[in-house]
C-alpha cells in the first residue's frame, strides 16, 4: 500500500510539474465563443470614431480591412490584441491602438463573465 501511494505521488507531481501535453494543446483560458459575446461600450461606431486614419495610408491611398483578434478579460478590459491580417501603411497600428484604449462589455457564459476572444474587422475607407 505504501508503494502504491508513493508511486501515485510521483506520477501526480510529474504531471503537474512536467505536463505531457505541449503548451499549444493546453486549454486556452480565453473562450472563442460565449452565450453573450463582448461588445465595445458605446457600440462599434464609438470605436471607429477613435481611430485616426494614418497620414501615410491617406497619401498612399491604402484602404481595406484590418482583422484583429482581441483578448478580453472578465471585466471587459483588453488584455492583448493581435493582427490576424493587416493592410500596412500604419493602419494595423492605428486599429490596435484604438482597440487597446476601448473598453468592452465582458463575454458571459451562463450569466457569469468569462475571458473571451473576439475577432473584429476594422475597415479603413477613404471618403
């Protein structure tokens, strides 16, 4: 019996210290879906108003969509932003800066706030 408990402890410690699953396969704390998905406080229009169209993009005539992956915590704060597909000329940076300054309503699962991933296209179009 003592050997069995000793072996269990060694195996249990080994799993916690050296997980068998590689990091990329471990569970992500940010949910890709929620019952209620996060939204920018004030709506998308208020988020778009905070974006400054970069001068280089204006001069070069750059238009298009910047696709972002936003990591939103349980309080609606932005933990991280990644550019999935950019268009360059400063537009990617302008979109990321605006999103980092924004606040969101948190995602919810069963009524409880959760960390959530949100995919968001930011449109740059000259008028």
